[in-house]
């Protein structure tokens, strides 16, 4: 299925000056005209928009039409598969982000249009839709899923184009994988190091025991690899190894693993799974049915706000037991970036959600890459890729940790997380308890390659 999203037309033509809109709606802008006829508008909040550059100064090939004033970006998104409850909200955030950008001048007067397609988290479908779009879009602003993104990586390299993966697999920070990718956020394996050390401190125990549990595949196994490294570094006894033991859709595995965790009586449980395909079932079996009391966590996509909904079967227990480390500030974050998410999404009529923020983060990375490509005079597919790879300071105004794509992988891999806890009283069911947290274990980890190697 293909969903084509066209934005409101931007009434910008060569030589036409349009003031950038201030948050209050007032026109407090100034304009200057450069030597080549380009006009720069500066709003009262310091934002700048340039229009009127000569099209002949910009090289293009696919996905950028200077005559029409458009930039077309692909989005390979899971809108109906296992991660669709999460991804649909992320895509809504991305749509609102680009709507806001376009309404305020676009990319130097060029309107960004999104070609959003539903991959259903299916590998062959993902590849098929990539093949259909590779000669239509300048870059992919989203590619959901690690195996799916690995499956198109050769094609990305052959085409010489950029993709932003919607997954936090550690391979995206590995030079062996990422020549055409720009990752963001802390990889699953380093996230686990952060969270487990935080859990140890929260437990107040000198030598807590731990159960490490996951689904198979990159998501579960990359997170579990980091959990095992953390347990070793912190001297924790692993009393139950359930790595890869929870099979999504297999109810028998839920009961079996839940019982095994309860039998092991760990102080900590690190369980990376899918919210509606096993995670609550295993937790219910171990905690509600068997009575285990332990501190629980898992890679961030394991969390779902429905866990603390009024009709949740374990609302009180999970509020007591659970914490996790996310990749961006939640809805009620105190940063300028979080405030912008709230302002833009509220204006669309969307209900509060933490996950819109990811759409804004992805959008800001691509936004900076497109601006850099425009400045370089090269908005070809290869030019946008090169521009993205040259970004050494992508700032999200506190919404997420700044990203750098230049230098040694061990120096640039992201290590900061946002530690959160459930709170039924919060608008989105969770609250931030520790921003910009990096554990000593995660800080000391020498990143030389993927923690779990995912074969193409």
C-alpha cells in the first residue's frame, strides 16, 4: 500500500520574499538580499529562511524538482505490522514536522513532500517498495526494522543514497554497515548497559541477581548482548538466561518463560520484547500469577503506555516494578525541543504521545542534511548522502542528545539515554526521572562494531 502525502503549497517563487512565521503569528522579520538574488528572511526568534537562489546553481538528479519547487522523500514505515502502534505515531510526528517546516519556508523555498509506504514490517515488501521508490525520492527519511534495512543496504550503496533507520541496532554505528545510513539514539546494547547499571543502583542491593530474556532477532539479541556485557562488568549473577526464548505469537513460550523467571527469583529482569506480542503475557505470568517481585526493564520499544491504562491487569504492579531508558524526552519534557513537539502536535489536534518525538528527531536530521546539500550546491541523491555524513553537530534543542556523524565510531556512537518510569497520572503514562544519563559501564565500553552481527 502506498500513501502519498502532499503538503500545503508554499507560495514561494524566485525573488518573492515571505516572512518566516513567529510562534505568536506576528511579522517581526527582517530581510536581506545577496549578490545572486537570494533573499534571507530572519524571524524574531532567530530562524532564517533563504529563497530565490538560482536553480542553475544546484545540481539535482532524482527527487528534487527545482522548477516545481519540491523535494520528495521516501518513508519505508511499518503502518500495519507488529510495530505499527508505535510507528504510526512516529510517522504522525514526521508529517507534522515537515508540515511545519513547509509552512515556514521549507528548504530554502523548496517544499518537502513525503512518499509514505506501508512495509507491514515484512522483509520482501520492504525491499519491493524500496525498489519502487529508489528512482523517485532523493533519500529515505525512515526505514523501519533492522533486518529490513540490512536487506536494502546493498541497494542503497548501489544507488548512492541516504536512509535513516528507525531501529536502534548497534550495527548502524558500525562502519561495516553504515556507509549509507545515519543512526541516532543509543544502540540497544549500550542502552542495556545504561539501564542495568541504573537498576542496580535503584535496587539498593550489593549483589543483585538478574534474568536476561528476549525475543529472537536483532532487536532482542542486540539488547541481550549488551545486558550480558553489563552483567559481566558489574559482577551480576545471571540466574536465568532466556535470550531468544520468547517467541512472538507463541503463547506456550510466554507461560514457560514467565514460570522460568519466577522460579529463578531474580532481583532484576531485563526483558526485551514486543508490547502486544508476549511482553505483557510473560510479565503477567511471572508477577501476577506467580507473585515475583523484582525490578523490570527492557529496550525502550518494550514499553507501551497501555500497561498503565485504567483497564490494565497489572497497572499497580508495573508502576511499582518498571523503568526504562528512552532515546528522547517524553511529551512533558522540559526542553525547548520537547516544547516544540507539544506546540506543533497540539496544533494538529493530535492527543499527547511520547512517540511523536522520534518523528521530529528523524525530520531534524534530514532537514540539516538537505540544508547542507543545498549550501553545497548538490542536491543529488549522492549529494544529500554526503551532506548527511558531513554533519558534526545535529542539535535537537534538548529533545534528544546531539548527534555527530564525523570521526571515529567509538567517539561518535551515542551513549546518553533518558531514564523514565511509569506514572498513571501522567498524560502519556510515564515521567522522566533522569535526563542525559550515561552509566560508567556504558561510558567505558569500547565500541568496535555491532554487539550482535545481523547477517544480510
